[in-house]
C-alpha cells in the first residue's frame, strides 16, 4: 500500500511539472550571429566562396574601381 501512495505522489509531481512547464513562459533563444558568407565585394553586396571568384567578379563587374591589391578586404 505504501508503494502505491508513493507512486501516486510521484505521478502527481510529474503531471504538475508538465503543467507548470506548459504554462510558464520559456526563455527566448539567444540569436546566433550569421555564418560567414565568404569573401565580400568591397564595391557591392556580392559574396563569394573563394578569393579567385571575388577577383574575377571585381575585374568583370567593377573594372573602373582600384584593383583588389589596393583594397583592404576582410573575411565577412
């Protein structure tokens, strides 16, 4: 008989915890910073997976701009 009482008590606790978790507001998940997109063009919003793709893009899309050697480029 004592085992039945203790089992009932434990089951009631589990149910109460479940109800409380459903009712109480959950903490908001922390926003993760965006993953790096690759090599970003310093002249437009384009992004590339490799430096060679970026160099090709700059020479074709922005021929009037300074060559890539003269531009300070960073990993985005």
